[in-house]
């Protein structure tokens, strides 16, 4: 995850395009956990389209992952897609550890 730190350092030092390019490049060889971390960085930077794209890719692989669904719902809410967010949250099963969080 060193490359994420380097990308953030570039962005924070004003080299935004270079930092975003580094994130995009690293995404191509990232494993699923690293892709989730990249999605979180994009989200923190306000790049909802990129965040949503990565989250949707991960949801296709892990459709029952409660924490991923909650993150997807947060992204959708920020993107003014509240109805979709609610639909996703309703998919979380009662035995999932994130069920109570999803109900809030």
C-alpha cells in the first residue's frame, strides 16, 4: 500500500493529476483489498464516479459483504442516489455483523 501513500503525497503537494494517475495505474495490478483502499481514497477526495465504479466491481465479486454494501450505500447517498442506497442496505442479512449498522 506504499503506492497509495505516494499517490496521496503527490496530491497533497499539489501534484493532483500525477497523484490521480498513480492511483489509476496502481488499480490495474491491485488485489481486492487494495482496490477497496483505492476506492476509499477516491471517496475521501470526492471522486464519487471512480469510487462507485470500483465498489460495483467488488460488489459483483462479494455481493453479501455487509461492510462493502454499507460503503456503497454511503457513496450512493453522497451521489444523491438515496433510493438505491436503501435498496442495497435492505439486502444485508440479519446474521451479518453489519446488519444493525445498516439499519441505522
